[in-house]
C-alpha cells in the first residue's frame, strides 16, 4: 500500500508538513482550521497522529491556536512529551481535563485499503443502498454525507449498516454497526465490503478507524484487506449545527 496519500491526508488534517509524521520527536502545530468545524461541523481542537513506520517516539500534535501556548507550557512542566503518544500514552489527559472539559478523548487504530489489498466478501444476506423513503434516512444523512449500505432485519428494521464519511476529495472513511441480535453472521463484513467497493469504484481511498478496544471491528477490516497505518488520538468537543454551517 502506498502511504503517500495517507501522509498527505493526515498532514492536511493536522496542518503540518508530511515530513513531521516521520522526523522524530513530538511536534506541535496550531493551524487556524483546528479552531473551526471540521468534517460535518465536528469540533476537534486536539488531534495527534503516530505512524507505525516512523521512528519510535515520533508524533505530530495539532492543537487549536488559542491553546498552543498552554500545551507547550504543559510539556515544559510535565517532562517527556512522548508519554502522550497513542496508543498507550495518557499524559495528555490532565491537559484535556483542564482545558477541554467538554472533550471526549479517544484513541483509534488507523487502517487503509487499496485495489490490490482489497479482499471482497461474498455477502451473507442482501446488502442494499439506503433509500430516501427509509424511516431512518434523515438520521443517517445527519451523521454521514456518503453512501449508506444496509442489511434489513425481519420486520423492516436495519440489522447492520456501513456508512461512508466523505472526509476529503481523496479519502472516504468507513463506519459500521450491527445490532447485537445479528452479530456473528458476517453482516458487518458484508456491508463494509460493499462500502469499500463503492469507494474504490468512485476512485477514492478507503480509510477505516476503530477504537483500539474494538477487537471485532479490527477483525472485520483485517479480513477485507485493510492494513495498519498508525494511531490517532482525537478529542471532540461538540458539533456546529448544520443550520449554522450554511
């Protein structure tokens, strides 16, 4: 898998140079866009990326500009900044509690796929595109801006779904959920396979992030050919309502 598009994507997200992802040590960046709404209006004032193939102790942190000095001071006071790096570093938690009290820090595994790696899965149930007349259509459109694929449950509900986040002109990110009563049937792999194919057919790069504790999600993406790139530590503090983004 060619990492260049991943490096470009994350460098753009962080507001840094791609070389910062590999240069060694921890770098801090404070781009103006970090203080604004990102994809679909989400506010993410703090984000850190660690690439698997970078030298040990390398990470790039992007912080909203008005907290840049506070973060630099925090590191100066509390020692080795590499102890903040995901997946295991928790040094940033006191900073988040003090300066981003409404934030919800999470650590994700970052995986990606391409046409050569992709291993499509034969669906274990019919996979359908979500239609506008579906009862839940507006909920999905509020949360996702790309195609949504579903497996119906008996009675007309949705047993499993995969939705696409159109994160950039190049990158489409997968999201997936299966109702507990329908797990273990291959439904998640079926819908993610269909969503990944849709991304590749559209000429996009498929991206998959899952929380590091979500082992079942890891098995789904690994089985489809997604390969690890690194880790993301992110802290969301809210979302700008759509009416205020127009």
